[in-house]
């Protein structure tokens, strides 16, 4: 039996909308693969197919060696799922939520209670264990939700945007748990729209956009694909931003799509290519901007970030900066409701 | 619950391992096996969860019980003095079985609302991703709701007796009437469950259920004998599932003779209608609800 996750040619169409178009995706046993993409790219659809919640129109997938379409019950016996929104019961206590999941997974009452207590301890929920979830904060619900998907120590764990909407501290705590799970040998599929998260946690990253996997590799491999370094600069007067962009594109012969412009900050990121490289590029940039009479507040030369990679690959940013997420359920991000 | 070899439970062995990811707790095969006893245990666990949730909303229970009491009082004390039906019985005797059935109709909506809420909070996705029997969620829901309806029906029967209602047929038929009333409620919970899975929004479910339910209840023998209804309405009323249930309940509570006097139908015939309707409703809506649940 081969463990891990293997998906070949997964396609899914909703009404007139192609959510997935021939997605190939592989996670070796014990690895952590991040699926990185913006909202609506197809991350959740992929997870729902792999966790037997949705049937693919075409393609084939196995999880922990079981076929998701032909052996869904065995797949369910091998996986843990934590979704974008905590799937926990408001009217039950934290402990009751976990014990219910454990018992539904065939654990004896006592075993389920012991396991629940251990997980509550890990997720720092012991004090709140016997309170109903109405009093839990968003971060506490997410932790409990993750606890639920760990009740039987699943072979494969699916984490669908586990940190979306969490405060920075809760996010770091969750990262620690994910690392611990990975070290214990759990195969993990993580979807995220946060580049930093993929960079920090994943062995390899699959970049997904508009229902297609457009690139795969380690974070370093992806960064190398941009070829060389980038110059990141901020102009003093935003009125001069367009002029600066035009001048830099001319100077470095960069494709317009690869240049990231942030109008709010008045900043621009330009790939400077391999030749000449490094400090020569800096000098060139300064000279050309100076010749055009453009004042600069900030200028740096650096390795491309995953953000730059994403822009390079898709022509748009991965992280949604403005606008709310499409809501599919309640998002308990605040404390007491 | 009886235990045999088939129901071997999983044990945790995590003493010397990290608690987040202990040594495996069973294998996927063990967790996914579905012997019949396990299916029953899953249904029990999910029904227990629903009941626990209801008990934690005491005000909801109080109000949802008071409301039919008030309705009962309204029909008995207000209409009871002005309305008359044929035969030798008072309006009060006539209307109590109808109020019971009507209460089941509206209380049955709770199933759909509960299911829509579980969809909304992601609980259904959680259950669907666990290795439990596909049927356990829906059967668990209808079981706990039937218990809730049964308690409500018994409370209402007691209240109606305090207000002067009398069974004229003896204990056996009286109990049979309660069973018929609850069975009718159970049939409606399957319809309600399907509605909940289809409409998916708790508030909308409630509003959407009223649309077929209200005319169905009033276009029946519930509050007036069918012969007193407008002529165009009579065929609908005669073949209505609500009429079948109410007349069966009446026949059991008041006797076949009285039923025939007021509604020109024998208990055996009303019961046959009830059985056919019951089977149709339960089979059709269970199948449709299970399909919705599986497809997500």
C-alpha cells in the first residue's frame, strides 16, 4: 500500500464554472505539501474531492492508498479534515465535541475521553474544556476543530486554510502543532493563501490558479524561476510612480506583467535578471531614476519572495489585500457572540 | 449496548509518544468497518447529541410546548362554544385529535431547521468526513426528533384531558392514537429533513415549510367536517394525508361509529389511507434526503 496522496487529472465543473481543470497533485507519505493560491483558485474544491465530500467529474485520486471514489469509507477511516471554518458544535462543550468525534470513530468511551483530555491539554483548552463553545474565541474554535480531526491520529491530514482569520499568535501556535505532526510522520496537505505559511511549513509547494496547478517545487526552486534578484523601491512622490515604472522596465527589459506596483505605498518591484546582477543593477536603477528626476525613499536588492513568484506566474497577487472572502458558513473570528 | 467481537473498540496507546500524534489508534480498515451494531451505535450517538442540544435550550422547549397548549385552549374554549359538528360529539372532542396532528406538523419543522443549522456550521461536512454510516446522521436526527414529538404529544394529551377531552374507547386505542400521531410527526420529519438539506438556511426552512403545511392542515377535516368545506376544496380534503392522519386518530380516540357520523368514513378506510400516505412520504423523502446528504 502506498500512502500519501495522489491525484491525477481531477476536474470539477459547477454550473458554468470550471472549478478544477485536470489537477495533478502528489504528496509523498510523510511529506507536507502546500497548495498555494488565491481565493477561488480551486483549493477547497480539491480538498473536498480528496476528503470524499465531493465527487470529481473526471480524474482519479487515492488517499493513504485508497481510491476516493471507490473506497470512500476507507479514505474516511484514514483522514482528518480541518476546514476553513471551524466545524464544531456550538451547544456542546469542547470536551463533548471531541469525545463525540472519537466515539463516532469507534473509540471506546474511556479511550475517547482520555484522548480528548490529552488533545485539550495540547491545544491549551483544558480550562475551557467544560464550557460551551459559545464562549470560545475564533482561535479556540479553530484549535478545537483541529483537535477533532486528530482524535484518531489520522494517516493523512487535510488542513484547508487553517490559519485564515487567526491572529498572529494563534497562527504561530498552529504552525508549531503542524510541524510537530509532520515530525511524527503524518502526511499533510495544507492549503493557504499566505505565502509565508507555505514558505515556512511546506516541503514542496503547488501553485494553483483558476483551477490549474501552474507550478510545483520547493520554495527555493520557485524563487529561482524568476531568475536572479529583484529591486524593491519606493518613490518619494507617488505622482512619479508611473514614470519610475516605465523607466525601470526600459532599463531592465522586464516584462510588464512581472513588475509589481503598489499604488498605495508608491512602491515597485522589478526583476533585474541574471546578467550584471547585484550591485550593478542597483547602480543602473539609481542612475536611470536620477536622470529622470525621480526621488526615491527606499531602495533595496533582494531575493524574490514567493509573492514575487506568484505575480510572475499568474500576473496577480496571491493574497487578497482588499475585499471580504466569500462566506460559505459562519466565520467565528470574534469572541463571544 | 450489547458487545460482541464485531464491536471491538479502538484503544489509544500514546503514553510514550507525543500527544498530538500518538501511535496510530487502530487502522483505517478497523475505523471504517461498519458492522450493524456500529451503525446502531452511531445513530444513538448522533441522536443523543441532538437531544443534548435541545435540553440546553430550555426556553425553546418551554415556548414550543406552550404554543400548542394555547392553540388547544383557543379551540376548546373559544370555538368549542360556537362551532358544532354532526353526530353526538362536542366540537372539543372533534378538534383535539386535529390539534395534536397540527402540532406534529409544525414541530416536525424543527428537524429541517436543525439540519440546516448543521449545514451552516459545517457540522454536516465534519460528519460526512468521518467513517460513520451514511444513514446514521439522518436516522439519528429523525429518532431524536420523534422522541421529542412523542413527549410533546403526551403532554398535549394530558392537557387536553384537563380541559375536558375524553377518550371514549379505552386505554389500548388511546395509546394507539398517540402512536399514530407520533408516526405522522416522524413522516413529516423526513420531509423536513429533505427541506433542510435542500433550502440550507435555517430561517428560510421555517418560512418555506409553512407554505405547503398551512394549506394542507386547513384543507382537511381538521377543524370542520369535509362536508362543511367549500365544494371545490372537498376532493383535496378527502384525499389529504392530514385528513387520513386526523381521522385515524379520531377513530382511535372516539370510536369508529362517531368518526363515521361526523366524517362519513370508517376507521379502517382512514387507517388504510394513512398507511399508504405514510409509506409514500417516508420512502420518497428519506430517499431524497439521503441523496442530498450523500451529494453534499
